[in-house]
C-alpha cells in the first residue's frame, strides 16, 4: 500500500463502513449518549491507521484516529483569550449511518465563533442540544469546540454514504448546536460536505460554506428566491466586502439578479472582482442619494450587521406592494433567549419582529423586515460546491493563520473591517507542537 495514499476508516460491527486496511480496535472511545439505532460501543470500532503523511506536508505526522484529539476549546463563556489548546479532547464519533468523519486540514473563523466563545446563543443552542438528546437535563456544554466550516479528508463513512469515499478531500459545514471543527476531527452528515474542487487550496475551500450557506439561505429561504426567480430582481447587498457579502453578490449575479452593493472605499477593488453592477462607498457624502438612484429594491440584504435601529432608513428603498424584503442577519433571536430564557425570549422575539415592521411603515407598503439566518441544507451545499467547481464563485482570503495561532485569528475577526475570510491552516509544526500540550 502506497504510504501517501494511506487512509483509515472506522468499522462498527453493527455499522459496517468501508473496507479496512491496517486495523486496530479503538478501546476507549465513548459514544454520544443520544441517538439512534446504532448500538456499537467503543470496543466495536476498528480503525485503519495511516502510515504516513500527505505530500503537501500540511498534515501532522501522527495521523491515526484515536479517542483523543487536538482541539481548541472553551471551558467557560469568557473571552477569546480563555480558549484552551488541548491534545486530550474527546474525538467525535459517527452516530448516524449518513455521517462522515473528517480529519480537518483547514477551517475558517467567523464572527459567530468569537461571539459563541463569549456565550452568545447558549440558551437556544443548549435547548436544541437538549432536544436532540431527548433529555430533561441541561446538556453538558463544556468543553465546547468552535468552528463552523472546514476542509479535510474523509477518514470514515456510514453505510448510507454513497457519494463519498474514504480518502476524499471535502469541504463542509457544521451546525452551531454541534461541536465545531477547530479540532483535529469532526463528524457531520454527508449532506453537509462536498468534494473540494481541485483548483481550490484547502484554505480557500475551508472558507466557503458557512458564509456561502448563510448568503444562500438568507436569499433563497428568507428572501423567497427559492420560489421566485431571481432574474432581473433588483437587490442591494449592504456590506459586499465581508464573507457573507462576497458570497451574496456572486450568487445573485449567477442567478441573474441586478446587484448594487455597499462597502468602504478601501474594499472597492476586491468587491469589483466579484462582479456587482454597482458599488457604492457607504462613507461617501452622497451614499444615500446613490442608493436611491439604483433603487427601488426587491431585496435588501444586510451582510454588514448594521444596528437594528438603522434598518428604518433603508425600508423606504424597498419596492412597494411586491413582496419586497429587508433581510437582516443580525436577528435578536439568540440574544433574546440568552437574556430572557427560552419562553421569555421567544415572546420578546415576536415583539422585536413586529414592532420594526410596523414602525418603519414597511407592512403598510406591502414589504417586510425579515430575519435571515444560516440554515445548512444539502441542496445549498451542492449548489455552492458546483459553482466553486465551475469557478463561478471566488473565496477571497484576507489572512491565513497557523493552528497554533488560532487566538490571533479570532482577534482579527473580532477587530472587524474584514476583507475576505480569516482561515486557520492545520499545519504540521503546529499540530506536532499541540500534541505536546495536555
Ligand atoms: N444569523 C446568522 O446565521 C449569521 C451567519 C453569518 C453571519 N451573520 C452576521 O452577518 C454579518 C456579516 O457576516 P460576515 O461573516 O460576512 O462578517 P465580516 O466578514 O466581518 O463582514 C462584514 C463586512 O461589512 C463591512 N461593513 C461594516 N459596516 C458596514 C456598513 N455600514 N456598510 C457596508 N459595509 C459595512 C465590514 O467592513 P468595514 O467595517 O471596513 O466597512 C466587513 O467587510 C455579521 O454581522 C455576522 O454576525 C449572521
């Protein structure tokens, strides 16, 4: 067996996966307590051990899957400085037949990672985790691994996974209520991964799917473009310079919409490369007038996270009586449930959705203010992957950080004013160094 091609797979006795090569039985892994008809225990698992590194040298020398892995984790909700690097994190296991286990090669950092490290979303995400486990008890949140999108190599797959093979290099996305991917391994449903296009680097591929799926779901699901044709729709993307804005512009142009976007003067060259019809420097004195000149809009997507009380200044730019929508990605849902608990938060959410719609006058002109959010769905992942394969979507990267310097990457995202994605590469020296930590 060629060393460079060596891969390893997991085999449950009651969960046959792919043919194994060198095998050993992993004895210590504990399965997640919730789920499924698969009753395999740690002692039922057989794992192929890779005998070598890949040619790129980006993977660590000790690549065998084991019950312990390297990860950056939060042990409490605090600051980014309190994230802890460990080589003793519990490795994920597949618990459904449609899952894949991936050894991560690169991952991006999103504003959500920084917010979640500080406790954002703990009530709602905790409630979803609890519902998944069908438990009356609050699930254990810590240690919490962050990280929502990644590129890596499939090292094991469930029996129902037909479109991927062990050894495939894929890009993928992890729902926020699951353990993330700023770790050596991650387990996700196969529907949330896609083969990495050959022309993309691991880092570029790692930066696509979280912001891509956020833009996709905001426009298609919340903006109604799943049912209505986007052709000739007039769309304003506020914040074309960030990750979500980059993807939104390119998706909309591909779907045939007319796109106006806003960004700072320093981002104009980057944004121009994505192909919008009009770019407006939002710091210019006549920015409002320019926005009006290119309006009125069928959809306004806020991909800049503008403050909630500024939405009212944009709603007059929406077309009247044509289902036009202002979509904000800064919904107060998670904040409200964190502040008022699940029931109180849901009540507050209803008020927070209703009041701006009334006060802005949007509903009286047949338009609406809507909350958009990241929804990971297979057809969206497939569409984004196809566009990436066809070189119809670019993933501008601002900076790549080494795995060992993950906190610096988080701090860069925290500073804001991003011009593309911040990505972490799981480089060999970092991983070797991380292995020496507890
Ligand atoms: N609800 C969800 O599920 C979800 C998912 C993903 C993201 N989000 C939210 O969506 C927003 C965008 O996410 P992202 O990952 O794309 O963030 P990002 O990469 O930080 O991009 C934000 C961009 O907006 C620009 N910007 C800031 N204020 C602006 C303004 N007034 N007008 C125009 N551009 C402005 C920023 O650059 P300058 O400041 O230099 O202009 C930056 O380039 C964030 O608020 C994020 O929290 C929500």
